[in-house]
């Protein structure tokens, strides 16, 4: 009798080893690469994945000394996804592929798969631009905020079995319902894992759907690529866009990245030689919201209130539903010169600056410091612009003479019906529709000390533009590239300035970046090789740079971690 052995990766946090187990004859037909099993390890039964089928003599020890697989749990990710997980473990310095295999696995045991369901119905209108991109091998499609992306999804389905990733489960469910009503067979992840594995026309879901099964996949789509929800906040900080692009490359199938304002990373890594495809500028501009810019330097008293006269005109109209957004928190650092009313900004990277403990101006984005002097007029007296949401609600009620509902980000329920809402950006997800979205203080977004600040500010304007036909922006920087890009419906304005800035500073996608924090971080980064540049400190986190992601991830994975260390490694940190 031929001894069959399987290598199993345990589903145990912190365990960095795989183990060999005998495959009992009675379950041999059910075991293959990717199968989820239960095995005995250190006196207890644990779950795991079969990562390799071993021939005789390949096992780490003699077959007689191996324990048998205790139970076959059910279906798991296929061999291609296991290989992709190995790649991701380097790309995001995860050391082992376990976190990605968890994302690729069903939430409950699946022992039987349903029959394949393929639609024979003719698809409704598809997108000629999307179809052309897919036929040419994949790329980036820029569609304005108020346009329908469903035709682009139909184009992907027309290629064959397709996989699509949306920022939220609500977005994915909406597309799934619409396509099902047209006769398309759809598996909505994560609950429809078995249907996806069995075979459908379209597998769609939120971020984790990048790892969903899609047998014979012919195309893959990333929707709203600009949305931060597509990147995992927990470590490893993987991004669905990068997973999909690599997955398609390995399978030799096209990808389609769709967004009103594709990020610079998407343009550089997914657009290909043809660049970003978009509608004619006149048609593209018509599907952007109306951007009304309020220059706060001309408002009096500019340093006391964010309730401007333009805003008052709208909140006093009983026929308008107005959503007011202010993202300033207790840690925000936005200052303006009391003399000339200019916003105090970094002379190197243009971010907003704050005052350090020694009263010098300090930029949290690039680390530059300078004396506390206005760059415009030389004055030294500044105003700190940090009003709270509760105070703003009181001001709005006083000016509007009607109730204002405050929306808290800690409550995920739909907001109560009202004519005026005030809250952080969470309010944009809690209100169904509006006539006007007003950003009361947008400079804290555009000039935030984060290298992706401009893209993140554009993302807010896109979200607001889908909620209301008019977006009112109050700012000290009316000529900022973000505002000009949204007002003109031309995201290229932001892309050009971002590319120049990031090339100069060596920021992604023109370099690899990571942040390491936690107990033992100083000792750990001290052992990194010379190919990784180390900056920062233990208090704020160590900032690591390398020429490319493979170099950075490999070095982080092979460097031994100090005993009793508790490290958090953020590759391409989303909020740095």
C-alpha cells in the first residue's frame, strides 16, 4: 500500500510551521491541496489547510511516526489561491499565508457543492469602453461619480465567469440584486461561498471577495478603487486591488479597475500602456456634482464660525435637505494666520502644520520644521481652527431655526429623518439622500499630514457627490488641486501634482513603505539589512523604505523577531 502524506498549515495565530500528516484511506478521495482538515497538534485538535500532497520519502519524518488526519472538514481554497497567498505573505510581510487563507475559506464547513449555474439570458447594455479594456488585457476605467457602473460589470460577465470586488457589502448586494433580476447567476460573498465554488456567472462581495473562489475565472473587476475600504486596516494591511491584479496576471485573464478618480498606484500598476480610459471630458464633467466653493478668507468673522452666509442660505431653505460634514477631531492641527488669514502650511510638501512643544512649526507628513512665522506675511500670531461637532450643531440650529440631527460615527444605524444633519464623514454613509452636502472645513482633509491626503479628500467629494447634486466646500485654499479637479470634473489635475510630489519624496508607488510599531520594534528594525532604510522612532513608529515591495517584504519576513516582541507591521500604511 502506498503511503500518502499531506502537509498541513495549522489555522493557529502565531504558529509559523507546517506539519506532515498521514492521509487515512477512508478519506483519501476527499483530500487535495486546499482541503480544510482537522489534525492533532500538541494534544489538541485544530483546523488547518492541506498545502501540499507529498510523495513517499518527502515527509519530514518516517511515515510510521506521523499522526493521521483526524477529520476532513470540507472544501477550501484551490491550489492557485494557496500560491497567491504565499505571494501575499511576502508582499505584505505576513511571514505566513494564514491570514489570506482565512479570507479565502468559507465561514462554515462546506462538504457538498451545488451544481454549476450559468445563465443563458442575453445581457442588457454593456460598456463598450470596459469591453475594449477587457479584450486588450485589462486596465483602468474612469467613470464619474453619478454614472452607473453596471454596464461595466455586464461587460466582465460577458467574458465568462467573473469576480468583482466592491468597497462595502451594501454596494455588492445592490449590484447582485440588479444583476439577478436580469437573469445573471450571482454569488454574494461571503455567505454564498459554496455557490461561488460550484460555479456562477458573477462572484461579488466586499474586500475579502478578492480571495473568493471563481472557477474558470475569465475577468475580474475592482469597483471604486479609490475607496479606502478596499485596504485591510488590520495587519497584514493587504489591498484588494493588488490582490486582484496579481491574481489576474497569474491566471492570464484581464482585470478592470473602475473609479471616478483612480489612485496613482492604480494608474501606475494597473492601467498599462494605454493609460486611463475615460468618457469625453464634456460627458464626464456632466456626471460630477456641482462644486460650490466658499472662500473662507472673505467671510467675517472668519476665525469664529464655520457657518458661512452661503451655508445659511441653504440650511434656511425648508425644501432642502442639507448634510454638514466636519472631520476635525481633537488631534487635528489646522492653524491660520490672524493677520493675513492664510492657512499655515509646510513649505516642502504643502501639508497643514502644527506647533510642537518647543513652539516651532512641525509637519507630520514630511517631518520638516521651521520657526512659527506665517509663510505669506511673516506674522507670528495664529488662530487654531478646531470647532467640535456639538458646538457646530448648536450654531447650525441657531442659524437655521430648525432642528439639526447630530450623527455619530459610533452608531451604525440609519440616521433619523431630518432636514439638516451634522457629523463626521460617517454621516455620508448614514443618510440615504440629500440636496446639498456641505464640508464645513475641508482644509483639514486636503492638507492632512498624510501622503495620500489629496486622494482621500477626492474620495470624500466623490461620496458626497453621489449623495447630493450640490457639494459646498468651505476652504482657505480655493485653488487647491483637489477642489479644481472636482469642480472641473478632471481628476488628472490631482494625478499630475501627486505624481510629481511622490516621485520627489520616493513615496508609493515609486518606492515601498512600511511602519513598524510595538514592543521590541527598535531591536527588530536594528537587525534589518542595508537594503531597507529606517527612520522614525519607537514613540511614533519606525518608518521603513525600500526600492520595491518584494525587497521590503522579504527582509521583514526573514529578520528574526525579538523574544516576547509584539509587533505591528503595516505595509503601505493607509493613514501615514
